[in-house]
């Protein structure tokens, strides 16, 4: 999946395509809550490890 922006969803915030999960939510889980990428896939089962890495790179 890729990172998309849709003005009609999440106020245009970047999301992971097909999930509605905001890139910001992944970044907060990693940077502020201290979750590792593999743990983030457990928080958000719709994400693959690659999706998490793409979001963090974004």
C-alpha cells in the first residue's frame, strides 16, 4: 500500500491507502509511545510491517 491524501477523509491528513490509518498515528505510536514497528502491526492489524516502515519514512 502507499501513503495517500484525501481531502474528504481525516481532514486530508496522509493515511495508509485502504486502511484509513493516519501516518501521524503510526508516528506517535513509534516516537512517543515507544512501540517498535512489529508491535505497531499488532496495534493496527490492517498494517503490514512494510506499511509501518513506509509511514515512518514519510
